[in-house]
């Protein structure tokens, strides 16, 4: 990990929060557009170009496993957010200094996520 003045547990929690948020976002992008099975609808054909815009294919909905994975990641993100926000480290700061330190923490932990992601892609 990069040298910072942040407590290790705080930096680790913020780093994992970035990772969990990215995992949740990627998972949601990969899932069908509707949680429940729903019929799609046709798009609208442009009168001059014939291009069809809008509309959706039918959605099969999410499986129980997909619902559980989304719920788990959302719960983890919420718990990690609470851990970071209520950490005793923040008691030493007031006003704008709290915001500056939180932004510094986010930047430091994003650097950790980038290194971890690069290492994973190299290993794969």
C-alpha cells in the first residue's frame, strides 16, 4: 500500500468500498433491464430516415442468484460506507478540513484499487 497518514483499517475499508462499488456497477450493467420479467415494446421509426429508436426487448427478469448477489453487494457497500464515515480518525478534523481529508482518502484508496486491478489483469 502507498504511504499515507491514514489508519490501515480506514484505508482498507475505503479501498474495499471502491472495489465493491465497481463490482456492483459491473454486475448491474450485465443484468437484464428489469428485475421482474416484463414484455418489451417496439421502437419508433423516424419518418424521414427510417431509423428505429427507443423500444426494448423483453426482459426475462433476474434469477434468485442475481438478486442475492445484488443485495449482498449493496449491503456491503452500505456497511463499508458507515465504517468509513464513522471512523474515529475523523474526530481530529473540523469543517472544510474533514472534506479535504476525505477527498485525500478517496484519492489514496483509488490508487490502491488501480494497482490491484492492474495486478489482477496481469495475473489472468
